[in-house]
């Protein structure tokens, strides 16, 4: 039973990668994903797909992986286990658009299990607009809330708060963007039986393409200035800081000798740093910084 | 005695910051350092100096700090101490030049002591050329070796190896640059009495300006192509990866709520990431990657 289960999940994730890549290519109208198939020395592998220099997407990755083998010592320690094999599969996405008025988006859906019977689902979708537009933020969170509410009325409030806490750049005292939903360790122990967790993760994965293609189409033609492009480069610098300093997925990948180019596909094509950059009062940049805070009720 | 000692060291470091800034401004011919004086909530503070858009230096920082207060829990744990106050002072430098044929340089000299009587010196100078030129690498290491040899014949081999191991980007299997010297915890316990350690640290600090102004003057006018500038942006991306993922000083600073803009002055003005970038065979870029390895005997 367990064997069929994990294989079925991995197959579904592969299909999700296919359908998301197609939707993004169709909406972009120019960029095509290039695929690298890779194998992991300890077991398993993945399909990394990266699109660069599209009409709308400047650089983006949609990665699938299914890896297995001896559980890394850090996880064994955390779970107080002597030995167990693991299996992990998921889809990870980060997209950096050309236009600073199109947001950066990140999605991850994943399933983890071990030979001792432990299993869980994790994932989420979060948005990092270079300029926070309240209507867009509301639309995004309302959309995620609708997806969550179909499965459990407690999911959205819980996972929204989790995202606020997780996507926080402590040394900047800023959230990475406007958050979204983040969840991990969904299983029986956290009150989520397998069928419920799996249905929810599928719903989150399926919500990605409609959400992002909406923003691509709506905002792709908004005119922007060189100053606004420079602001985008600074915000991408913050994205780099979060991913390299705090992101657990990135840390775990680098610590466990994952495929570096697949892990770091999340980094932007270009990021800038300006010492002690200050926004001018009453500008869109200043308004954005004011909204990069935890606990805003966007939905 | 101890009080006079730490104050004298801090004063000397301040003077070092002054003389290095002057030498860099004189050689650059255009850029001027702007100073931010800051205070630390728990005690002490610093003078951050950043130069941007010079003739030769695109962005660089020369920071002095002297901070004191309750020792951070992580250090207490490592030293198995219940409680102690600390005092730390140092000068930290990172310079990013415009011209890809001028190397990035980093220097740090520091002194640390605690109220339980523990003290040590640390520091080093290392070079990150975007293009490794063997003659320049030899000159740099020979210069450092000469500085070291005047104090102890064991210093250079030991500290050169330490730099190779420290400035290593594990997930890229590359060294950050061509290394240099790195040392930490120099004190009686490691066979270095105070007077010897202090004289050595002063010699390292004093070696910085002659070394870097040599490279500034020698390489500033070398013509470069757009392709070479793009390569510089990629190498700066690696610099960002090292500093945010591995550098202990950066981690310590961010963990202990240090002044973020001073800590992250090390980040370049612009860095780029290209997915799965491959160098072409028999190019200067490929030759450089071949030399970003531990254990090369440059001196």
C-alpha cells in the first residue's frame, strides 16, 4: 500500500509540473522551459526545468524531484530515530518576472515518508510583489483562503500566520513579501488524515497556474521606469538574503549535497545592493515597505 | 592593565581605518568614503565607511567597531561559561572594483576579550580575483608570506591552509578566490603571547593598503569586454553565496542583531545568476575555475 501511495504521489507531481510549465509557456508567449534530468547518488533524482528571457518571465524554475535513501542524520536526530530510509517528492517553483509590477512567486508542494511509517505533507504558495498593490494582495489571499476553506476552515488562518512567520527577514525586520500560506508536517498527528492532506496538497498545486497567470496577464503591460527597475533589483537582493540565510529548503538541500543548480534556481537573474538605501516619503516604494509586515489581514 | 590594553587596541584600529581610507581615496582619485557612526544598544558602536562609484572602486566598505556587553549565549556555550562580559574590536573591509581585472579583496583584524580573562586575536586578508592571474596570485601570497615570516615561520603555512579551508564554497566545490591568510583564537593557548599576537595583527592591518593599492594601480586600466563584466557579475554571485551561507562573521553579526547595513556592506553592488552556466573550454573563465581550488602553493 505505502509503495503504491508514494509512487502515485510522485506521478501526480510530475503531471503538475507538466501542466504548470505548459500554462506558463502559453501565457508567456515566448519563453520555453529547458529540462535537465538528474540522478541523485544516494537514490532517485529529478527533472529541473528553467525558463529564461521570456516575454514576461525573466528567469524561473519549475522543479520536480523524487529522492530516496538513508535518512540524513539531522532528520534522524530531530525524530530521535536510529536508522530509517526516507522518500521525498515534490514540486518547487520560483519565478522572477521582467516587469517590476508583476510579483515574484514561490510554490512548493511536497510529500515525505520514512520506512518507520512516518509521513507528512508540506508546502505553500507565497507572493513577493516588488510593489505591494492592496487589491492584488487581497485577490491573492482571498483566492488562497477559498482553496483552504474547501478543505478545512482552520487551514487558512493557521497557514497564513505560518507563512508570515516563516517568510520573515529578521535582520531587515521585513517580511519577504505579502506571504500566503505555508504548512508542514501535515499528518494524522496534526489532525490531518492522509486522504485529506493529499486532496489539499493537490488543490494547492492546482491553484498555482491560475493565480500566477492572472498576475502575468493583468500586470505584464504596466509601464515602468528605470527607477522602478532599480527598486526591483533591490527587492530581489532581499529575496537572495532570505533564501540564503533563512530558507530551510535551501539549507537542507545544500547541507545534504543536493543538486546545487536546482536548489539555487530560486536566485534572481540580477540583484543589487545599495548601502543604507532609504525610500523617499510618500512614494510607492515607501508604501511597499510599510506593508511588508506580519499580521496584515489581506483576505 | 586589561582596560588600557583593549582601549589601546581599539584606538590603533581606528587609526588603521583612517589610514586605509586615505590610501584608498588617494589611489581611487574620485570616490570618497561616507561615514555612519552608530551605537549598539548593548554597549559600544562603530564607524562604518562606505565608498560608492569611485574611479576604481564600485562599492566598498571599511568598517571599525568596538562593542561590549553581555557575551552572546552561543559563545558562552562554546566556552562552557555561565556568564561573562565581552569586548570586541576590529576593522573589516570588502572592496568591489568596477574593472573585472581588479580583484575583490577582504580584510579583517579583530581582538576579543572577556571578563573571565579569555582573549584572542583573529583576522586575515584574502583575495578574490574575477580572473585568476598567476603572477598576481604569486605576488599576493609572497607578500603575505613575507609579512608572516617576520613574526613566525609557521604562520604563513598554517594560516594559508586555514584560509583555503575557510573560504570554501562547499556547494560549488570551489574556493571563493585564491585565499590568503586566515587566523583566529591567537593567544597563549595557541602558543602566541599577547605582544607577539598584537604585533602580528598590526603588521597584517598595515599590509592591506600597500597590497590593494598595488592591484588598483596595476590593473585599473586593463580594457575589458561586456562578456568579462558579465563574468564578474557571476563571480560576485558566488561571493554573495559564500557570505550569506558560510561566513561566520556575517552569521554572528546577523544572529546577534548587529547593524545590518554594516554587516552586509560586503555584498556587491550587482550580482547575477545564470542557471547552469558553463565556461567554454580554453577560455580565461575556464582557466580561472581550474585555479579555484584548495592547496595551490602560490608563494
